[in-house]
């Protein structure tokens, strides 16, 4: 998975439109191989971002789980700890 795309399901508070759109943008950038579309591809690029964000919102709304919601701060601390271990110099 692209490192910039984060899990959005089962968080309290739920993922907002900005987070969903950011994930869709990262996905389209990864798939298209460009961070900024050419003028010729600009319309289809942004349409793809809009459509993927829309569908992602529906997916997140429809997913069900019995697990308790995750806390964003706790998950961020875990990620920071993993990063520190991974890039630690010995």
C-alpha cells in the first residue's frame, strides 16, 4: 500500500471528507504516476479523484465491524514508535 494512504475505517471520530479526498488524491497520483496532471489529462485526473472519494465515502459508511473504534492519537503514537524503531541508528 502507498505509505501516504492511511486506514480510514473504524476511527472515532469517523474520517472526514478532507481525509477521504486526500486518500483518493494519493491513490490517483500513485496509479497515474504523476503528482500533477498535464493539461490534457487534468479533467480525467480530477474526475477520478472525485469519483474515488465519493465511492470511498460509501464504502466507509457501509462497512460494519464489531471491533471498538480506534483512537487517532493512540494510532499516531504507535506509528511514531514503529518509525523510530525502523529508522533507529545503532
